[in-house]
């Protein structure tokens, strides 16, 4: 960092302007180094091969192609990703800008800014010392699993599962054990009980679930607690859709899971339309929080200040400010289910929560990959094949509820015209 030190007598040339690229504001590239590969290159690790074998990229292949074709100018309606189309609340945007203007661009405490940890603790109903701030729920899940499982261990997933979970497990060196969900895609607790082995270390679940839209009940948590205590297991629950419960319930892992064994993962990506901010957290026993601080020191050294400032403001907003945003997802779910069930060969059930509807396409085309491919190519509608979320998703496609109702209607109009030709 020569030239950039606060002790430097001479400021770097980019300090003169608002952008840090060159003396005239333009980019200043270095000469490229020649790299002749005359010797064998060092191999990647077995962990890299394990990640490649999981095949995460294939889950999003059709969604990615849809994005590329939209960028190329094609009229394709994308019902693929769970990325809210609306911007964050104006107060969040204002706090972001204010933090940047105030120079809040420096390192932060490893566990997170005290103000944000306190705001999260109030929101989650836990103590300040049980909170670890992370750059999104995805990273939180990876960090947590890395610290509680390893080579030779097993992690149980309910199938269908979120598409990145097998990759997270593979990155730790553990093995994912996929337990089929019930026919309605809800978690089958007794099937999980039957799958527990001496190598099992963790149950990794999602409630409300992506893609299935099902949610864990208090009775489910009673049984899960019994299993975790009986077999000395961790229970990790991804709760990023906890603010999108359509059934009127609010059942959280930290309040209902086994004491000393429960980890809740959450973020502001969905609840506050802040996907690009990359800010989330883990709620965990203090011994794991201490270990997560060590992970943070090794992996990322904290979440940036202005993002944490914006997160504090986000969590301080009254529910009334976000009610319309969240209610819209319930209304869209109801609308999509009605549109789907009106089409011969398709069916859908109202989800308990989340941002998606699983559309059963077996009455039109049993192969969900082929159905999604034909929808993209022939109807110009992008959806995600259910098999990308595990064997339990076969014969289904996932519909995102993030587009406006008008876009959803246009997409279903196109699907309705496509079905007679399928």
C-alpha cells in the first residue's frame, strides 16, 4: 500500500479527485506480464474437484442463458431469480450515501459494528453476544458449516433444497445426505430421523423453504430438538424468507430449536430488497460466535462500515413501512397459483412463505429440464428447472414472485399459448 499510508508525506495522485484511478480520473493499467506455460501447472485441490462434481452451475444454466438473451435484446420474460425488482427503502439508500459521504469506508470489528449487532439482537430476540455479522446469508452458511463439520462428516438436507447447499457442504469436506421431502415438498422429519448415522453432525434446513415454499412448525421443532439432543447434532436453519410467511405464523429456529445446538442464518437481501448490499448474520451459541470471529479474521476481515450503517437503518424501519412490499409477494403467490391451476396439465399449491411457487409440469412434460428449455426457446419465458434443487424438484419448475403482476400475467399468457403445442 505504498503511497496510500496516512503517514505518507505525499498523497497519491488519485487523492485529488473523487475517483481513485489515475491522475486524470481515467484507469491506469499496468503492462501485462508474459506467462509462458512451459512447466506443468500445480493442481487444484480435491476440494475444488468436489465442488465441481456438485455441478452448481448447471442449476442456473437456463436462468443464465435467459439473462444473456435479454441483454442481447430478446423479449424474454424472466421468472427465474429471487432478486426483488424494487429498490431498497429511501431511508436505506440515504443512509448508504450518508455513510459514504462521512468517510465510513474503513475496517470494522470482526463480529460487526456494535450498533448493528444490537439491532439484529432486538430483531431476532437474542442476546448481543449471540450475533455475528456476515456478508450475506450465503457466506454465513459456509462459515458456520466449515466450523462445525469436516472431512468424513455428514450433513442432512431436505430434498428439494436450495441449489447452493450441496456446494456449501462440499466446500467443508463433508458429505451431503439428501433426504426426500414429502409429496407436498414439506420436510419429512421422520425420514430425517431414519437417515441419521454415526457420521451425521448437522441438519441443514430452510424455513420458509426455497424452492418448496413449505415451513417448519412448532411441532417440527420439538421433534428436531429431540433428534439433535439424542444424536448430539447441530441444527442450522436458513431463515432468509422469515418475513414472508403467508400463513400468519412466525416460527423461528432460535426460539424453538434445541438450546446450545441451534444456528439461525438470515440477511436483509429479501426482507429489505438489499441483495447487492451483501449483509447478513448468524445467530449462534457464544462458543461458535467466537470461532466465527476467527473465521472472519482469516476470510474477510469484516463487513464494510457504510453497509452496516444502512443495515441499522433498515432494521429500525417500522413494519408499516415495509408492509406493502412484503404483502405484494403473498398477493403474487395467490395470483400465480390461480393462473397455474387454470391451465390444463399444470398445478401449483399456495406456499406457506418465501418468494417462489413450484409449478408441477408433469401433466404437460415430465422432464422439467426439457419443459424449461422449451418455455425459454418457444414461449420466451424463463423459469428454473426443479431438478436443479434435487431429485425432489423433478417434474416441477420454480416461478419467481419478484416480477410485478403485469409481467407475471404476460408470462402466463405466453405459457397458455405454448401448452397446446407442447
